[in-house]
């Protein structure tokens, strides 16, 4: 049976959508799109618009970014009519989401930088709010994703830019279907499958997905209720299916009962977003007096408040102390419009909440709340809810409903004994309303697997027989804190850190069992750095009675903050430890030019927050490399409740068990991109049995192979198999040149990309060495060079649409940040210092880098020319850097003069345009480029071709001579 064509798939989808209630309409271009929008807005709002009044509407629509347009879509609108009357109207009925107008169209043509045709568009009130891109069966979904990225760059912003109003993209090849929000910067990893309430995927677009997800009421509900506008990053975010079902279950329970419940969503699955959306919807329900989001540590209070406010700017005033909390419970405030409002959503700590209902001075003020319908949502409820406090809150607020969120519930097996006996999450919160466990998340690619390596064995001498006996579970304090052991572990981390973190592109945490041990480790790393043995940025934080060993390893990561109302910064910390922390914070201040201390609680939390920010800031594109933390040394802090996508490694010298183990491991497995293929765990204690126990408890025994990655040898075998498949397509590197068609080139690209993906996993193993592979490192680099040649060909080919246009080359698997011009200069200096015998290999290494590093390919010819012509005549290696700068300036000047002369451009205008381009980081417009031409301007027919050619030359000039030259 032949593969289903894209056209047949499109026709069947449109027919199915019509059965669901969408009206088909033919829209060919911009004009018919606008004409339909006018008619639909008139119908939806029950009015008529004159042409001039519709122009005023278009003026509203044309403003702003994708994010601002998403906000405008949901807001009430106003124009002044031709007769001077005020007209108020809406683009979308968000309150009664089913009461909108639904249409479907296909093959709409839009022309921006290039002409594009979009597959299937769902129109709601005339707005293109859902865009569906289809590929025939057998093609990768990622190609449809890349195609949409191309539309976002080339044509969505053209003319009236109505396609910037798209809220949800759907990509499908028939058998696999995913959806995602309109966020230009996300990777393919941030696309989602839709499922039913039991987490069973609905992947076939014609059989399951369309009926469930694209049904008019449901897709409207997703757009109106379940897209969150993130104010911090200025992006729309759409909920994943398990988040949707959890919120729906909470709403249903509040509407129809007074019972409690909890949500079991695995760590790393986005509980903050889920709980925010639940809180936002619940606080708008008339029967609810307030929603109180409760965390159990002040640092999480800060973090959660910040995250909630990022979803809806200013929606929460963090409660700095108990007095402020009581005010938010009982007082009104005056908003920006001068109206009295209540704080409907409160974020606080369980400690302050406990104080508010226990202290006599607050009793009168709080008494009126006892009979109010208050919804309490407890974050990370596996940690905070197992003492008297929970019982006290429950008894105090008689009409309250309590809901918990946890990634690792407390069962009978991992419950901690206290005066109340063993209490489980079910005992406290009743029913589990929705469950999404770690195996579900890994299957859906919403979190990563763990690669766990157990490092080090300890031997005990049998004095009777003098035979060394391996003992797996020696856990004596003396051995564990032995300086020789700690030195060896520090050396191991230094030796392997670059490999684990992709040349320090990611951060790591190092969890140790006590403050005493942490101090020893920090001093070892500091001494070794001063001795020049490493250049890693090491930071640390510890506080609040944290200098007790976690000897019981009962699964709980002890709360490091005192339960008293307003603890002093280092309550319970020994004087010596306090002095050491002061010393370490001074190191931090010197390294990062900050001014933190332990003098007050506020100073200490500012220090905490700065560490948090630095770890999170690595996710941003404009990361300052000198501002990063490579390894954060901790006892318990940051091991729960903290998320940073660019943290991929956890070193462990600490006993962990059950939910404490899963929580700590889960700091590493947030989805980011293709380079981050797993979370790395390096355990310097024997945690194998405890890891298996924890995984079994929170999923099942069979899940271990789903959650923990296969051993090194299995990936070696996979790599060798992938290499054999590559050789079937291209037996030699030269045979890549002989590939006849783009289909042949595509086969090579996919085969080599598969090889790269496995190599990316392999290189994170400490055991990795090329001798284990059937392919040599040099052959891999040679094939990589050919792979990049094809990427360069696609990148520069503009005359025709190619089947390779939307192929993802996954360059993040190739780019190594430390390989830049400064690095090459250092290699040249070493090359000059070598003997004639060693020169050939060193020169080959340099030319190899020039061929295979994407950041250097535009500079390759010029650097090779310098090596061949200039380097031989430089006698002193110390002069190389200065001579290279001189050579580069001369070549840059020659290239600029050639560009200006050959294209007949104004020297001064071209220079200024390049300066503006570098400053604004925005490609010049075609008209701006054509304005550079001196003398006779090109005719109408020549403008596009000439403008594109000059623009390409300018971009190539910047890429070659300026980008990557000053970032060392």
C-alpha cells in the first residue's frame, strides 16, 4: 500500500472538521482573509462596521509582538465610530468559549520575504488561531515544526500580520500528531502529544486527535482557559494534557463537593504552571473567598511568588512576614483605578500560616475567616504536611478545602514515623485526583532519563587472612570523611566535569551529607583552583541547622529553615560553620562582583536568590560566561523545588532514599534540547539498591529500565550499528560528494545525525573512549565536515524551495562553545613551540577544527591562509596574537572595500548600517540595503534580487570578520 499523500490527508482532515461543526471557507490571500475577518467580527458582536471603522480595528490588530497580540485577543476593545459614538466589542468570547464562530480553510497564500502557503487553518471569529501543518506519512514531525519556524521568520508578520495571532500550532504526519503554543524560541522538545485522562496518547490525527482536541468547544477552551501568558519571558504557554486534566479535576471537586484531594505529577512535569492555572480559575469562582498557595520554605515562597507573577504580572503580593499575611487575609487594597479590591490569591509559607492562626495577637483579626470558603493548595506536600501544623490548619478553617501537589507522594513504605504514627498523603488529602508518574513523563519526552554511574569501591582488610574483601555498604563516618577519599572524589569530578556538562555548557550540583563534609570539599576545590588544577566556578550555600548528618536516610531531605516565624539567618549553625560560610560568600562576592553576607536574614536570602538566578540565567541566549556557576555544593538546599533547565549533572556523596532520592535526581532531568539527552547522576556511595527501591515505589519494578539509561556497552553497540548504516549510504567520506539527489543527501543527513545523537550520549559516560568504537575519531570528524558542507549548502541556497529546507541538522550536537578564534590562536602558539616532529599532528588538529566547527567555518579560509603564509615567518610565538590581529584587520578592510566597490555602495552609509545591525541584532530591511547604492537606483524588477544579494554579502561579512571575534 502506498504512503498516504499530504493532499489526501489534508482533504480527509477538512472533511472531519466540517463534521465537527467547522464551516469551510475558501480564502486565497490577504484580502480575502481580511474580508472574512470583518464579516465574522460583525456577526460575533452583532454590529456592522464601515470601511473606515474596520481600518481602526486593523490599527489595533497591527500593533505589538506575538505576545502583545495574544493579550489583545483576550481584552475588550474600543473604537470611536464614524458618528462619534463609542463602540465596545470583543475579538473572542473567553468566558463562554463555545459561543464563537468556527471556520476552516486551507492553502492560504501569504507573501513576506518569501511566498508561503499554509496547510489547514482553523479560524475563530475570523482570526487564524490554530495552524495545522501536515507531512505525508514516513516523514519526521520535526520537518513540520521547522516549516512553521520558517513561516514565522518569512511570512507570518507580513501585511496585516494576522497569522501572528495563532495561539496553537498542530503538526502531524497522520500517525503522529503534536501541538504547542506560538513561542518562536522554543525547541521541538517543547511540543506535546494529546492524551486521554488516563495518559493514553491520541496520536493519529484522523483517528482520535481531531475529535478530542480540535472539537470546537475543546480547542476554544484550550485557547481561552489553558493558555498562560508568561510575563517574564513574554511568551504564551499552553498546558500539557495531564496539566489540563488535573486543573479540570480540581475545578470539578470545588464545584461539586467539599472534599479534599491531591495531584500526583512527577517532579519536573510543570506543577507550578498547573497550580497557577488552577489557582487562577478557582479564585474567580464566586463561591470561593480566597485561594492560598502554601509552600514550606521561605526560598520557595520567593521562587513561587516570582513564578506566579511571571504568569500574570502582579497577581500576587508575596507575604514578607506574618503581619502582612494577616492583612492580605482580611484587608482590601486600592488598585490602580482607585477601586477597593481584595487579595484573592495569596502565596505564603506554612510557617507563617501556622503563626497567623496560633498567636493570640492575630486571633481577633483571623476569627472572621473560620467559616469562609478558602481553598488551600499545598506545593510539594510530601514535605510539609506531616506534623501538627496540617491538623491545626484543618481544624481552624472549618469550611476550607485542601489540595496537595506532589511528585513523590508519601506511602506506607516511605512514611516517616512521628507522634501521629505513619501518615500517608492519602490520609491527609483523601483521593488522588490525577496521576502522571515518571514513566508517563519519560514516555512523553516531558522529562529525561537518568544516567546513573556508581563510582568507587571500598575494601576492608581481613586481618586473619590478609585478603582484601570488597564491601559495598561500608558507611562509617571515619571512612566517608577521610581526606584522601574526598581528594580522590574532587579529582574525579575535575577530570570528568567537562565531559558531563558538554564543556561546561551546563551546570552541576554536588550533594554532600553534612556541612562539615561540605566545608572539606569546598576547601579542597578552592586549593586546587589556586594551584591551577582547574578553573571551575564553585559556589555553596547552607543554613538553618543543616550541620546535622542525614544519617537515617529516611527519604526526607530535612527542612533547612527553622519553623519559627522569622528565623535569624543562621539559626542553629555552629560558629565555625558560620565563619566558613562568610568566607565562601566573600569568595562569591569577589568572583561575581556582589556584596552578600550572613549578617541578616534578608542578606542571606538575597544571596540564595542570586545563586538561583545565576543557575536559571544559563537558559538565556545572552548568558555571560563569566557569570555562571559550574558546581553548586549543597547539603539539602536546592535539592527539591528548584528547576534549572541548564543543570544536567548531580554529584552525590550523601545517603538518599525513596522520595528524597527521586527529588534530588530530578534536578537534572528537565527537557531543554537535543544536546541534553539525559540527567547525569554520579554517585560516590552505593545507592544502586536505593535507586531501584525508589523507582519501584513511584512507578513499578519494570520501570527501572525506562527511567535509568542502559549501560555504556549498549550504546557502544548502538553506535556501531548506526555506523554500519551510514556506510551503506556513503561507504567513504568522498562518496558524500557523489550523492546524486536531494533524497540521497537527506538519507545521509539522517544517518549521520542518528550517529551524532548516540555519540552525544556516549561522551557523557566516564568510560567513553574511541577505541571501543568501530569508527575512528578522525573518520567521525571527516564525516562531520561533509555533513556541515550540506548544512552550508542549504543555508545559502535561496533560489528554490528544497526538501532539505526543513531538515533539522541539530547543530547543538556539534557546536562547542570554547572553540573560537581565541582558542585557535592559543593552538597556533603551541604549534610554534613544538618540534618539527610534533608539528604535523598539531597542524592537522587545527585544520580539523576549522573544517568541523560551525563557529569557525566562515573564517576557515582566512585562518588557513594565515597559517600557511604568515605563521612560517613569525619567529617568536609571543608575537602570534598581535600579528593575527594585524592580519585580520587588513583582511577585514580589504573585504569591506571590495564589497563597497563591487556593489557601488556608500562607504559611510554601509559602515553605519553594519553598526546598527550589530547593535539592534536585526537584519536590515531590503529598502535600507538598497538605500546604500550610490548613483542610479535599480528598477522595480531588479530590486528584490539585488537587495537580497547585497544583504547576503553584508551578513557574510559580519559573520566572517566580526561575529565570534570578541567573545573570548
